[in-house]
C-alpha cells in the first residue's frame, strides 16, 4: 500500500509540474479537477484505488468516466475497474436490490428516484466507500458529489452523506433561435449547431451535459420561448433526437418550446383554437411523432399571449384551455407542459404588475395534473430587485414552478459582476403568509399540490459558444448557483458561492475569502447604481443596456421606463397601494400591510409600491433625494472595492482569467459611473434639488446622456 501511494505521489508531482504552465480559460467550469497537494493525495488516495460498479447502463458508464477523469486530475491516477470488491480502498457504485448491498441497512427508500447515499461501509469484511441510489441517475449524482468532496479536500475516511433533490423538475431554458442567435445572450452564439446535427455531435454537448448533471439539472429546453414552429418538423426532430442521445446518460431529458400556432404554420390548418377537434388531433399526432423519435421526451414549454406570441386568447379561450389541450396530447407518454405565466397585453390598461394574477388566479384548479405554471420571481421582468410574485401562494390548487433568469439581461450583461445567488435566496425565503406565516416561496415550490403532481424550477440560461461558456468567469457562478438552488431551494447563497470559488479558483483562503466577499456584495452594488430604493425597469429600451429613465415615446405605455418610475416635479415612484393601482391587494394581508405603509415598507421596495415626494424623509433621516444620490455613489464605491480586492489577487490565480476579470471590472466601474451620472442628471431635471454635500454633479448635461447610442449591444430580441 505504501509503495502504491509513493508511486501516486510521483505521478502527482509530474502532473503538477506539467500543469504549472497551463493557461486556464474557464472552459472546465467547476469541474477543473486540479492536482491536490501532496499531503491530501497521501490521505485520500488509499481510499480511491479501484471502483466496482453494478450495471453497465449509460449513466453508470458516465459515472465511471467522470471518476476516471476526476481522480486522474486530482490524485494523478484513475482508479482500476474491478468486477468485485478486492480489498481496502474501493469505491462501490450500486443501486437498491444489488447483491453488493446485502446485509447493509441503508435508508434508500427515503431518497426517491434521484437521491443518493455516500457511506463508508464494510462489504465482505472489507472497508470501502459506497455510493448507493435507487437509480443510475442517483449514482451519477452521488459520483459527482464524491468528486466534489475530494476536490474540496474533505475527509473521506468516515463518510455518511445523504441527499435528494427537493424539486423534481430542474430545467435550463435556452432562449436560442434556430439561426443560432441567442436572445438576451451575452456569451456568443447558441451551442446548438443545427446545420451539423444530427450527423455531428459536438463533444462540447457532452461537457455541457456533464456540467449540468454535476449540479443536478435534469431538463433542458434548447429553443427560445419566442418559438419557431420549425423545431417541431421531422428534420428538426431528428436533430433534437441527437441532442437527447447525448444528454440521456447524464439524467437529462429534453423538452421543446412549442409555438401555439404551429398547427397553422406547419400543419396546414386554418386555426389553432385549442377546443377545435382538428387542432387537438394535430397536437396528439405531433406528440406521438415526437415520442417515436425521442422515447423519453419531457414535454413542452409554452409562451402564449405575451409580447405578441400567439395563444388561446386569440380564440377567446383561457390559458387553461390551451395548456390542457397540450397536456392531454402528452399525457399518454408521461410528458408535461410548462406554461409560462408571464403575460401582459397592450389591450389591458391594468398595472402590468397585476395582469398575470388577474388572468391566472381565477383558473386555479382548472389545469391538468401534468401542467406546471412557470412563474417569474417577480411580477414585472427579472429586475435587479423585485418583490416576490404575488402568484406564489395565490394558487394553492395549481403546481407552480419558479422561473429565474441566469443570463443578466437587466444586470449589466456579461461584463458586470453580479452574483445572483443572493437575489434568488431573497425570493425563495420570502414569506407569502399564504395560508399562514412561514409559508415561504421555497416551501410552496417544494410541496406538491397533489401526490402525483410535479414540483420544479426553471432558469433562463446564460450559456453560449464563448470558451468560458457564460461570457465571463464570474457568470459561471450563476449557472452553478441556479443548479444548487433548484436541487435545494433552502440552500444558502454564501455557502454556494464559497463552494464555487474553491472549485473554480483556488483552495487558498487568501483567494477564496475575497472572492466570496466580492460575490456577496456584487448584486447590491448593481441595484444601487441602477435601480436604488425600489426603482425598476429604467434601462434603455430594447436591448436594456445602459440607463434610459427618460424614455417615454414608445407605442405601448409599459414599454417606457417612465411608466415604472412616474417621476415628476413633486416626487417619484409607482403608487401600488389602495390609493393607486392596488397591486398590493394581490398579496396576503400581512404582506400588503407591511409594504403598504410608509413606516414599515423596506427602503429597498419603497419606490416599487409608493410615489413619494423628493423631500420625504426615510427612517435614516435622509431625504429621498439625498438617499437616492448617496446610493448611486455607494454602488460605484462597491465596484471600486471589488477592483481593489481583485487587484490584490494578482499572482494568486492564473494570469489569463485574472486579467479578464480585471478588465471586466474596469468596464463595470465605467458603466456604473455612466448609470449614476445619467440617472442623476435626469432625476435632477425633475426634482430641481441640489446634490448633497460631497457628491459631484454629473460632468455633462442631460442631453449628452440622452444622445448616447449603443447599437453594438448584444442579445436584443429579433
């Protein structure tokens, strides 16, 4: 045994020396598997000499390949593959009912289909590390967790780890068009090279699936919610089938966004009325065709009657009518419908904040059991800060899944560091008070409406063809955080950030601690220099790049930033109390009372729910006007603090990634100043107040900022 360990250390030293000149790009994400230090190798290597795997299914093979890859990188040698337990130091992968588990008292029944157990046990009198589950997918998840423990240098001598996902459907939604343009994408083109599929399966698809499986994502929607019906045609289904074949070993089912008018556009019908027998028959036949090509197809995601998309309202039918038609077509195959609740209409004069509630709450209980209503974290549109959506808790008879946006459409695109784990934790831990205190959004998501209904969460992907996948090194953290929170909505954003930093950058606390500090303060910095005190949707219109609070000339009122802030000479903010639109009336009384009173509403939501005078005094004693200016400058100061922290890490992380982050932080600092100066110039043109002492006036007049054009801004819908 000692000789074997010495041999491993020699191999490790050679690998470590070879890796010293390796320029990292970010491609490996949090699955870098860099060589461990010699002391850790000496400690863990004797426990990882060989592996025994029951079964040979695709997921088991994927688990074995990951063990080989991970341990070869971490300790310098892949484990030997054995048929039976051969002595100390084995890793055993086995599912319930395996002869390998005879005589062991294991709590597998409580772990569900995807849960896993990692435990140090004796099999045949020999001590091994056991990864056990009820399915091959559970074994794969357990294998990734074991490798994570090794990479984080945890002790593996006496393991007893049990884990299972709290949510069943954990989806990654790509807003990718078939021409490879990514709507709200800031990381290059779409991954999906439809022209080369199905004949060529890019190896990057496998690495994408590995990354998703490592954080528990089990569903992928490759096409945009603003859908093209062609994805449902036979040639494209063969291409989708090829992707499904790549994803399947990693426990990932593929779904498609279905365009509601597809029966007209590709089916030759004259209507898409969901109650028309011919339309229903068309969708049933289309579902049969899809499942003939992709036996484990997951189902449909649908955006209907929103932002110009077709839907059942075109035929004076309800959203339940439309969703149930598709659900009935999928039900014989076990498929589900994810029906988006993001709806607002140019024909509806009601506060946009209220429209989804008004439309969906009366339909509670009328959806099929295989329909999940996909609800954004807030009622407007993925703003830097929004209160939780009032639909959470308002539809107790309907399965709701949370939708968050991993890509940063409203938070500075790829160049602004904004860790969104803190945003999502804020939403998930919000108390809806429905039906009682303590009923958080997370608890609503975790609790099935019925025993046979699904639970879930969806994230709008930030992934593209850039070598680092997400457009920036730190945006990888949002992909990672989404997966972790979809697995466990009660996970803590700080713990997730620390794991990601250790896996992605370094194990050295002198590196990890400042990176985590930067991450935890980053989102609030963006809120401060973009949308302080509860402002929202004040970005330039269309691409949403840069400030545009003055825009008021677009055709639909709710497309204009002035609709959301309602600033004038007297004050600023949107009155959503009972004296205004009464959007607060859609929340539980306890929530409505707290947010509806100026003395109890948090400063962070003040202008979201109240129109207040410029000289209104906050609980801090500052006037609203002074506080607004101070917060803009606080946001800039936080970015400068992040720059200082990062500069101190030069030489402690690899030069290529360090330089990229340095440059992106410089862009963020400059654009935070742009946001601050343009916004203050506009607000001051209305308020006519002087800036508080010590705060500089914008260097240019308002017309200068209004004249700025950014035609190069990426990601706009087309």
